[in-house]
């Protein structure tokens, strides 16, 4: 009996050792999960600590961007002011160009009027020989008509003389008429 009690005791001790080995194996198996959990907690702490730093960096970047935009707006305003200052000079230059254009148009109109007057003079000079020809033709017609009239008058007088010799009474009637 003692032997059985001793064997039972040894078996209980072996069972205890086996149970301890199982617990130890379970503890060893849980170790990676515990390490992963610890790493996650560390990462979370780092992330929480880094988050305000990231926000500060983001705010700084946005502030720098805002400053750059303000500088761009100021530069644009300065360019607009410079352009606005140039407007009166440009208006004066445009007015001068328009004035020059008006003067050039007036000069062109005067040149055209002079050309028209020259053409009218040329037409008048060209028409002058035709007027002279017409005048000469009229004078020739008069020259031809005058002797014909004289001949007609002489013929009438001759006819009257011939008639008066033929009848004296008729002569007196024609003279009265």
C-alpha cells in the first residue's frame, strides 16, 4: 500500500508537472498575443502623441499657404494699381492716334478733292475744243445762211420787180400790204 500510495503520489506529481507544462505552454502561446497587444498600445500612444504634432504641422502648412496667398493677392493688387496708373497714358496715346488718324483722313479728303478738281479741269479743257468746233459750226451755218437769205431776198425783189412790170396794179397792192 505504501507502494501504491507512492506511485499515486508520483503520478500526481507527474500530473502536476504535466499540468504546469500545459499552463506554461499556454502562457508561452499567449505571449505573442500579449506582445502584439503591447505593441498596439505603444503604437496607439505614439499615434496619440503624434496626432497633435501632425495637427500643429498641418496648421503651420495652412498658415504658410495662407500667407503665400495673401502675398499673391498683394502682388496682384500692386499690378492692378500699376495697370490703372498706365490707363491715362494709354488713353492719351489712343487719343493722339485718333487725332493722327483724323488728320490723315482730312489730308486724304483734301487730296481726293484736289484730284476731283484736276479731273474736272481736264474734262473742261477736253470739252473746250468741242465747244470751239460747235461755235465754228454755228458760225459756218450763219455764214452759209446769210448768203442764202440775201439770195432769197434778191429773188423776192426780182420776182416783185418782174410782177410789177407785169401788172402795175398788183405792185401797188403788194406795196400796200
